[in-house]
C-alpha cells in the first residue's frame, strides 16, 4: 500500500500587496483623519443648527413677554382672583412652553445622533 500524498505547505507572510483594507467611517473618525473630521463637523453643525432654532423659538415665545406686557397695559395691571395676570403668565404659562421646547430639542437631538450612527455604523 502506498501512503497518501501530503498537500504542499504554503507560507503566508503578508497580505496581498496592492489591496488596501477598506476603512469604515467610524475608524476614520477614531483616527482623526480629514474625512472623520468632516463627519464630526457635520454632526456638530446639525446639533448647533438645532440649538439655535430652539433658542429662536424660546425667544419668540417667552422672550417676547416683556414687550407684550409693555404694549398691552391690562396684562401689566390686570388681576384674576387677586393674582396679577403677569405673574400668571410668567409663573404658570411659561413652564409648559419651556417643557415642550426642551422635549422637542431632546427628541430632535437624539434623532440627529441616530441618523449619524446609521451613517457611520457598520453596513
């Protein structure tokens, strides 16, 4: 009986030259490359745009109350059950508006981050 032939031994020393490992966007960000910087600036720009938009909404709602008090005298001097209307507006009505703006901001900021993670995450 003859012995079975052994397969030839092959030595692998390095990956095939000319093939470059495909870099992911996350690795580009981690390494601080130019492309990674572009993606991070994009995220920060979208978050800044969101923050400025919500600040504008805040200024147009709560920020204009002093002007409204100045232009409408009965808001300044009026009373409901002995409580000044200005206090009611500032102490009761402003907080739900602030809460809604905050909830909207957090929801949209999380959406921006989810979209960014979808963009840079593994495919």
